C-alpha cells in the first residue's frame, strides 16, 4: 500500500510503500528544479542516486512509479 504526503510549507512530496519499505521523495532544489530520491526505510538508507526534473509534475510521477 502506498501513502502520499505533501508538505505545504516546503512543497515536498513523499510516497511511502509500507509493504516494501520504500520511500520516494520529491524535494525542490535551490535552482528551482526537483530532485527525486529513494530510501529503503527498513535499512534506513537512502540509495546513492538522485534524478532531477525541471517540473514538479514529472518529478512526482517518477517518484510515485518508484514505489508503486
């Protein structure tokens, strides 16, 4: 099951897959682009890859696909 959270103050979006223990996060960078990261919640480790998108919608779609 996937849960979505949105932080209105920062604009960050996260998707948590509780079954697989994965969390994908979209964060707005200082340059106005959006970074997507993936975290293994069970191991408490963020994977060493980041994908950057110019639009929030594309970043959000990609982040959701990582944990769906």
